[in-house]
């Protein structure tokens, strides 16, 4: 990541976007965070109450030339805020992003070194503002949606779809594991064949699932990181991890490799590349697409790309 200085005078107005339904957000935590920020900045607090509300709030902040938008929620809240910030008019300066984790996984927050504990994260955010610390990070893009850490077509998106149908329940690692097994045994849309096209290479047919990374780890299984593309970082391009087979031996083999600290992945059924600027995927029938754990629906073709230095984060 590229570090840059931000003067305190440059940050005067802020919007705090809170998802009260996120796993680790509480009214008391929200009030502490709001009090701490309002002691330093002119602050507006927005509590989300519908899907897309965080995106709308961040987009409005961009139009009103707010300096900083702080997302307090899970990865979905962060993703919505990022997409709202990136909707700033062409040529306009988008607000910076701050993150105080409030979800169960908090993958992007962990990737940029933010503590999982909301109080500790608040302290770090205030320290970064006081010291003028900020960093520029790359973002991925899937069709018309930005993502911060991962995207996928096929099995992982089917898992996300299964979890979203249980929105009334906490999105725990156990729930994800159960939905992963269910989607593996009974794919909701069958096992469509995918075709992967990367720059300078012939199209690769016969793929069963594709995972895209904008950083490493790709995600977490509880406290255990899952490494699919260890060469990825928020400085560079996208990583692609694709499997030509979803046989049980293949899946178990790569899951074990993903849980190792070195994250080395090898296999005859594996296609893996790091630091791609763009790629495309087509499917023989509609398949689910997810970005940052948020289901975008079904697609038969998706263009992916990476934009370096797309977002400035205070951390």
C-alpha cells in the first residue's frame, strides 16, 4: 500500500455510517465512536435501515464534499460505502474512508491492519487522523460494482446466496460452513462450465468455480486465514484461483493448502495467476456472482478489472 500524509486541517467534516444489524455493533459502541469523532470533527451519523442505504449515504457525502466517511459495520457495509464514495463526480475529490469493524469476518479491515475490537479500532482511527496517516489502496471491479477484497462466480457465490437467505441469523463461521457443504452437495443452479480469459492467453474452458482476490488472505474461516493468492496485495492487481474440478479429493486438497501459513497452492486442476489488470469469465448458463460477500445475482458474463490507488484510507 502507498502511504501518504493528511493534514488535520484537511479533515473537517465526517459522516459516520453505522449498520445497527451488524454482528458486533451496539448502541453503546456507536455512541462512543460518535462522541470520539465529534470531539475532533463536524460529524453526521447515519444508521442504515435498508439495503443500499450505506451506499446512498456515502454517495451523498461525496457530492457534499465531506472529507471522511467512516464505515462501522461488516464487510457488506464497507463495500456499500466504498461504492458510494467511488460514485463521486468525475474529477471531484472523493472522501477518504475510515473503518471501525462491526461484522464477523472484517476481511478488508484486517487487510489494512485495523484491530477487530471496535474500541481499539476507534483509538487507531483517531491516532491516524491526529498524525495525518492515510494510505492509497487498489480496488477490484466486477461489472459495475467495486470490491475491496474478493469476488467469485460459482460455488462461493452459491454459499453467499445461502447465507443471505438466513439473514435473520448471525453470519457465523458455522453457518458459512453448513452452506458451503449444502451448495457443494446440491448446487442451486447446477454445475455450469465457465470460460476464463486472461490477457495474452487463450481462453480456458471447463472451469467449475472461480475465486478472485484483491488482497491476501482471500477470506477467513473463523480465525484461520484462507490463502488462495498469497502474491496479492492492496498495491497490485487481481489474483485468480480457478478449479477445473470440484471432486471431493480436489476440494479437500486445496482447502488444506489454503489453511497453511505459506498458502502455496498446487494441483493439476488448478489455474492460478496474480496481479492481473483485467480478465473476463463467461458461463454456459446463469451462475451466482458475489463481491465482498454480497450477492449480486446471476450472470453469464462478467468483466473484472483492478484500479490502483483507487481509494484513500485513514488507518
